[in-house]
C-alpha cells in the first residue's frame, strides 16, 4: 500500500522539479503533468503523477501532521 502526501513545487527545470514536502526538498520528474511553481503535486516512484488543488493538499497535509503527532504521544 502507498500513502502519498502532496508536496509544493518550488522550482521547475526542464522535466524535473524541486518539491518541498514540509521542509524536505526532493527532485521529481514532472513530465506526466503540467504543473507550475507553487502547485501541489502527488509524487510516486520519482514522478509527479497528479496536480492537487491547494485546499485539498493543505487539508491532506494537516491530517498527515495530526496522524504523525498522535504516533509520538505516549
């Protein structure tokens, strides 16, 4: 099973982009979608596979952060 958390595109250079996942930046190929800087995308196996609405992305990120916080509570 895969769990995808949206990341925000901070720069695009050719078919690759730098994507920020909550402070961690990774490179991904964006040739399968048509994103622009500032868009949120879902990445799988090094490829951006979907551009996500900003509101939906932020809600997903919020839920992910809540889940991670609940795992750290004693």
